[in-house]
């Protein structure tokens, strides 16, 4: 086991991809096997020392940043234990990119990986990550077959999918614990807000998306599918957003079974890509689509582009142009973050998704705020899943106050429309007030009871999902 205690060795564990800046910790433990994980958790229990689980630190909500106590980093638990055509067993610290490269060699594919492929598989399971293919294949949850975890109490538990279910009273009984699932129901859309809950649910789904609050995941078994067939990417540059919903509806009606990815970039987002891709037309918005590669389909897509008066259409068919368009998609979040970091402007970013029938209403609200607030905004992301990232960049305190108000209004709207306040990035240490708005005090109390079942002393992942002091209220 490696133990880091010097300030300069610890600093990198006090950050992730969020702006959360209250990181503080005494030690970083880096175990090299499960036995060492157990020892660390037991020692923390004996000393009443809070322990925060760290993956690769690519999270965007401060989840792996400790506020007190110590960190356990799974970076050395990085072994690919076994790979078969349809499944793989991985230690939690396996880097997603390495895993994808290995399974590619045997013609298999793991669909839910996030855009950030330096993340660890354990981090992906803990946040229920989703990515460019989740429009077609769903999020991480759907692919997790088994989880092995050292609970906050120091017990090793192994949960295969399909073994432990909630009964009609919402109670899951096993030989190692009895737990009552939350009384709320997680909206049946892309969602990473709080513990998953659904009548008759499988225990494994409580662990997936629990953001390091129940224990240290050491090993996961995931389902693989066959390598995808040949595909091309197209980017349609449309002259305005006026016919956006007409376009979305037509695409979904006519092409959905052949599509893999369906993303959107507004004109303001394209600004951040022009340095890398100077040929992007002016004054337009873009739809990014990955489709099965057939001549017949290509012709139908081009007909569609004519119907909507596309200013330009880019096609990535051969490996080089395909990769160029993948880069187009991936560069945006990085470029936006780099640009505003330089200007020392902190973005306020929404991660809301709503049911399809209410999506237009939410986008109309975003557009009203972009027009009326005077604050610089961008709108981009997973339009196929009714999930766009609406980012605001306030330049001073006055704008920051307005942006916070806008955030609140959008959250209220999303909840009223049956949506989620966190579709893929989770809650971490920064979105508790909105989680509370979504599920109420009753829902938060249900989560606290669950946490105490796995972690009676409330030591693991403190301040994730809800503030630690709520755990100790009488
Ligand atoms: C440029 C960029 C693009 C991104 N794109 C996407 C995207 O497309 N989709 C998406 O969903 N996310 C995306 N993210 C967010 C991030 O990549 C995911 O949330 C990812 O799953 C985090 O994994 P990680 O290993 O970095 O976890 P960390 O950031 O280290 O931790 C995240 C949370 O998981 C917990 N955790 C980590 N490992 C374990 C473990 N072994 N046991 C228990 N708890 C654990 C931590 O305590 C923390 O609460 C993006 C981030 C960036 C910077």
C-alpha cells in the first residue's frame, strides 16, 4: 500500500473537473489489493476518520474531493481480470480507454463509456455515466452484471444482477443486510440524481450511481456487445434553430433504428470550435449524427439536409474524416473550459433532462434566458435524449446572481415537467439543494437511512449527495 502525506503529493486529490474548492485531507491511501481496502476502511472506522473514494478525478461535481479525513484512491486496482466476448471482469481502477482498446481486439464493444475516457470503470459505475452511444444503448446501469464492494462498515459484499429484489414493501433482504428502498421513484429518463429507486428494483441498482457514499467498489463485471457495424458521422449545419423541433421529430421518426448518436451544438457553442475547425459556417446551429453506413441511408440523410436548407453537411465516412468529426464533438467541453478558465470566469452549468413530450418547453425557457439575461451562454449536448447542457458564463457578481436565479428557475421547471436535475454528472458536493427540491426532505431522509445501513458511522464519501451534518441529526 502507498500512503501519501506530504501536501504537494496530496494536492492533486483535492481537485476534479468541478470548481469545488473546499478540498482538505490528511492522507491518501493507495491500496494494491482488496485486503488493503478492507484494512483501510476498518482503520477509518476504528479512528472515526472520514474516507473519500477517488477514481480518476474526471467527475464534474466534486464527488471525489474530500472535505475532511482521508482519501482512498483505487488507481492501483487497475487490472483487467478477465475478458470474454460478452462480458468482462475489471478492477475498479481500470482506465476506460485501456479497457476499450483490449475488447476491440476480440471484436467486442462496451457502449456506455463517457466522452472522458480517462475515467475509471469504478467511477463510471459510481456515477452511472453515459456517453455518446447512450442515445441508442442506455447508460452504465444497463451494462453492470455484478459489483464487488467493501461497504462503509468494512464488509465485502458481492451483488450479482438478478439475485436480490425489493419486495412489495420496498424492502430488500439478503444474508448480509436488509435495506428499504426510497419512497420516491427515479424518473424513467436519463438520470444520475441520488440513489436509484423503482418498485421491485434490483439491489445492484442501488450501488450504481451512489457516488462513493456506500462503500469502495473494488471490482465490476460488465456486459459487452458485438463490435458496432460500419458507421458514418454527419454534421448538418442548419441556418437557424427555427425548425429545430420539426427536424428532431423527423429524424427520430424516420431514422432512429439506424442511429447511434444524436447531438446538438448551438451557434454560441460553434464559436468555441472555430479555431480548430475554421471551415464551420457562420450563424448556424449543428446537428451531429452517427448512422449505420449504407448508400441508401446516405441518400435519405442528404434529402433531409436539403429539405431543411442545410448550409453545409460534413460527412465522416473513412477513418480519417470519421476521427476528425469525433474530435469536433469531443473538443467542445475542453475548449469551453479552457477559454473561461483563462478569463477566470466560473461557469454555471445545467445538466437537466426531461421526458420527450416536455423537452420543447424546457428549451424555450433556456432560449428566453439566453436572449433576456445578457449573460453569455452555450447550449449543446445530447438532444436525442432530451438532455442539453445549458452553460452560463457570468462575468461579475451581478451576473452571477442572475445566473443563479436562472439555474433555480430551470431546475423548478425541470421538476415540474417530470425531469431530473442531474442527467449524467451526478450530485456530488454541489447540487444537494436541487436534489432536495427534486425528492423533498422525505426522499433525502430515505437516502440517509440507506447510507446508514451500508455505512453506520457515516464516514464514506462525506458530503456527497447530502451534507454530512444531516447524518448526525437526532
Ligand atoms: C471533458 C469531460 C467530459 C465528460 N463527459 C462525460 C460524459 O459524456 N458522460 C458522463 O456521464 N460523464 C462525463 N464526464 C464526467 C466524468 O468523466 C464521469 O462522471 C466519470 O464517470 C467519473 O469517473 P472518475 O473515475 O473520474 O471518477 P471520480 O471523478 O474520481 O469520482 C466520481 C465519483 O465516483 C466515486 N467513486 C469513484 N470510484 C469509486 C469506487 N471505486 N468506489 C466507490 N465510489 C467511487 C467518487 O467518490 C466520486 O463521488 C466528463 C468529464 C470531463 C472532464
